[in-house]
């Protein structure tokens, strides 16, 4: 794909994310996506054959982008505790970004019961998240900062459940100033769980 076409496709994907964030999965149309991208509906159809097609690619690209960012951030640190802090900072990016992402992501999760592709993409995302958690936990076990008798996969799953649960709870309280509280409380709870 030519550079100009790649840029146009990214523009449409970003517009799709913003449209779903504002309107919701069920209400968004290809015309809404085109309007958000400031292009014609025909241009959207040139790159994506259907709403389903663009939203599948949106979910996969968004979850891959998040995973790659989290990996990059924890890779900057050497100790398990520092990596855990970096992981939480990468997930709890900012109130605005977290609110936009979780509004979109929760809409996709609601569709997953009836869509095998969404289930596949979501499972891959969580497997990646669990891999991050396992890496941090295994390092912490070797360093002696986490309990040596915990199963790293089980606890990595619980770690991600605490992260997502904290962010969803923060989102439902709709108080931007509570974002930091939920991040710090989540971090402290994870550390206590792993010791």
C-alpha cells in the first residue's frame, strides 16, 4: 500500500475510534466515520467493505497498539517493581485516553458474545497482557520481592483483572480526579497480592 493510502487508512481508523467513542458501537454508521474523517462515504468504502470490517480492524489495531506500548514501557526498566510501575503507568495513561478507550472497548466486549472474530482478538489481547504479567511476576520471584510459590499465569490473570476492574469502576464513577486514586490503589493491591 502506498504511503498516501496508508495515511488515509490511518485517518479513517482514527475517525472510526472517535466515532465509536462518541456514538457507541450500535449507533455508529459508515457515514459517521466518514464525517469524522472529513472524507466521503465512498472513500471509507474504498478501504473497508463494511462497518463490520472496519470495526474488526479497529479492535485488532487498537489492542495491538496498546500491547506494544506496554511492552515498550516495561522494557525501559530492570527490576520487577519498576516494571510493574511502568506497566500501570502505561495502562492508566490519562483520564481522557482511558475514558475514550474503555468506552470503545466495552462496546466491543458487548458484541463478543455473538462474534467469534471479536472473541479471538480479545483473547489474543489478554494472552499478551498475561504474558506481560508473567514476565513481571517471574522476575519478581527471582528477585525475591514476590512470593516464590505463586503460579505466575494465574496471578498474571488476576493482575489484569484488577487493572481492568479498577479502570471500569473509575469510568462508572465518572470523576476524573479519581483516576490517580484508582491507579495507586490498583498498584498497591497488586503488590500485596504478589507478596
